[in-house]
């Protein structure tokens, strides 16, 4: 009888030791796996931001869908201006601009150029150049081998896509203010990890009024396209 009781006490002790170990080790392992998954997701959100910023620079708004954004990255072009020669501070103070300088050169307006501080017009013509060429959006903002189709998909999520929303607000002066937001919740990209830990993360986000996952940009409060990990 004593042997049975002793054995039961040993087993109970081992079980308690395991519970203590598990209570400490589970959050550590979960955090390691969470960090492992979040790194490529953050990189993907940064890529989405780069593409959206370029899209807005050219179109005055953000792409409203991944189909639209991916097509732009694949087929869009970006202007690159080659610049030779500079306008001096003195010439700027006399009203010279790049547009005026190019106009003076194109029309050979030496007198008008002189009025704006260009003392040697022939030398200025030879040394002031602005040439525009066009390159693909894909090659200009992404590294070689980048796959634009990957923009829509959340890493580690079994084919799930990021959620993408756009709105246009108005500034205090009445000007349009385009905004975008790309996001993915914990429940999508942490799926398959410890359920209790995921629930805890979601509860903590709810208590602190934060988004329960990773996102870049904000369609409610302008944040200069910041990520919530930054």
C-alpha cells in the first residue's frame, strides 16, 4: 500500500513539474514562432506600401484592389529625370526656375535669360540639361526576381490574402486626402499555433484598442502610411 501511495506521489510530482515547465515553455515557443512568421509578413506589407506610394504618386490615389496594384507594378512605368547643371541662388532670387531655363534654351532667349541672372547664355545652354527617360515600375522599386503576384498573399497563411481598403478623406482646407490600409489578423497568420496564446493576443489588442494583427496605413486616422509594428 505504501508503495502505491509513493508511486502516486511521484507521478503527481512529475505532473506538477511538467505543468510548470509547460506554463513557462509554451509562451516562449509561441513567441519564437510568432516572430518567425511576422518577419516575412512585415516585409510583404512594406512592399505593398512601396507599390501603393508609387501608384499614388502617379495617379493621385491609392489602388483599390490587389489586381489593380499588381497590374500597375507589372506594367506601369516610372519617369526618371537626368539632371546636368544647377540654378544658382542668385538666379533663383531673380525668378529663374527650371521650367523657365528650359524654355529660354529651347527658344534661344538670351535676353530673357540675362534678366534672370544667366550671364553666359551659351555656356549655360551647353551645361544645363534635363532629359526624361522611362523605366518599369517593377525594376525601379523592387529587386531583380521579385514576383508582383506575391503582394496579395500572407506568408504562412495557406493562400490567404491581405485585406486592402482605401478611402478619400478631406483635409481642413478641403483638399482630398487619399488613405489606404493593408492588414492581416492574428487568427489568419498565427493559425496552427497555440490557440490560448492567440486568444490572449486578441484580448490584449481589444483592451488597448489596437488592431489584432499586423497592418500598414490607416483608413480612419492618417498616419503617414506607418506600420503598427513601427
